[in-house]
C-alpha cells in the first residue's frame, strides 16, 4: 500500500516537470537602417563694416598760400575763420575751420579681420594750373612757388598724396565672440548676437590734413580735386607665397584679394635704395609671377648687388622678396 502511494507521488512529480519544458523555434533575424544627414558648410566669415555717411563736403578745403584768409579772418562769404599756421582750411562739424578734415569713421561688425584700404586719386582741374602737390615737408620748404602737402591718414598710417595719388590702409580686428549660430527658416545661420556688446566692435578712421608754403599766387592758380575710394576686404598678411627667390626657384604665387592687382615691380639694393622699375623683366601668368633666372643671376652679380624685388599692389600694399 505504501509502495503504491509512493509511485503515484512520483508519477505526479514527473507530470508536473514535463509540463514546464520549453520548445525552441527556429532562429529569427531582423535589421534596421539609419539615414545620415550632412549639415554642410556654414560660412563664419562676416566682413560687414559700417561705412561713413554724409561725407559730401567733409573733404572740401581751401588752400591759402598768401595767407589772405588769415589777414581777413573770414572767407569771402564773410564766414568767420580761426586762423591756422598751415594755410589750409577744412570746415569741421562744429562749424569751425582747421587744417584737418573731420575723421570719418568705419565701424567693424565683422567676425574675421578685415582691411580698410583707401585710395586717393588726384583729378587736375581745367587748364592744368593746380598748385603743385609735394611728397613731404622738405619738398614743401624747398618749393619756390605755391605748393601743397596733403596727407591721407587711415588708422595710424599716413601717406602724402602726390599727383600719382596715394593709398593707405588700416586693419579692423574681428570680434567672433559677438556672433552665434542660430536656426532660421529651417537652416543654420551665423549671425551677430542680438545682445552683442556694441562697445567691443573695432573701428578705424579716415582723414585728410594739409599745409601750404607761403608764396605769391598767380591769379589763375587752382587747387586739385581729391577723390577718395574705400575698399573693404578680408585681411591678408602676405600676398606672395614666398619671401625669397633664386635662379633655381624663380617664381612666386600671388594670392590677391578681389579687385587688387600688381601695379609696380622694382629691384633695389639691400638697403632699399636705388630702385629700378621693372617692365618686361618678369612675367605674370595668372597668379604666378616669374623672374627669368638669368635676370636674377645678373642682378646679384652687380656691385653693389640688387637683392630686393619690391612688389607694389593697387591697394597700396607692398611686399619685398629677397633674391639670393
């Protein structure tokens, strides 16, 4: 009897165990695809500069070699004028007159460094009877007839304006901290922050100043017209790909900003003196400037040797390449 009970119990346990077994199906697989999206390039070079306005009469001037204005204390329309020793008069914003124009301002709102290049061109008045422009104080002192020294100042650079004109340049540093990346119209934009610190923007100025000698004027002498043209471009430290040339390495590549061209090439002694302008002694094929190897050898063989190639560009920038 006890044995039968034991067998029944064992059978019950076996049945319970058998009912809990798992039957495995065949192996199952799956897949998923991720589609990539390229964000693309975001231009972060903002060259925006606020240009001066209302400059129509800022650079008008009177030149008075005989100091007639000084003697009268007035212009011919009876406008009172404060005398100055330079004999040149610009009307300033405060309705006074001085030998310097008001300094007009360029305010940068740029993320990268930019150059403000100002070109002065001289337009002779009718009859070619303009008072002569001179290059420096020494030439002004030496002149025996009325002469005019007119300086162009851009930032901290000052150039005398001669009959050939002049170009001066200043750099405005970029302020990348005043910019941010935003989403506008479903696209990324690199733009100035709405709360950008206005006081951190950099700026520069442009100004004319003049002086004349004290000489008698013939009745029909006139004053030259000066036209100023400013250009804004990304700052470039060097236009030439190399600072040296030799007979075996006699080419350099020029990387010029838009609108800038090579205006003059010359060779000089090591100290920069005795400049000789070059005409057909080099070639410019696209952006590659090449000097014939024989020319370099000949220049270096002179006594004293001509060791400097000076390149001057239409924006007034010049670079010196050493020949060796």
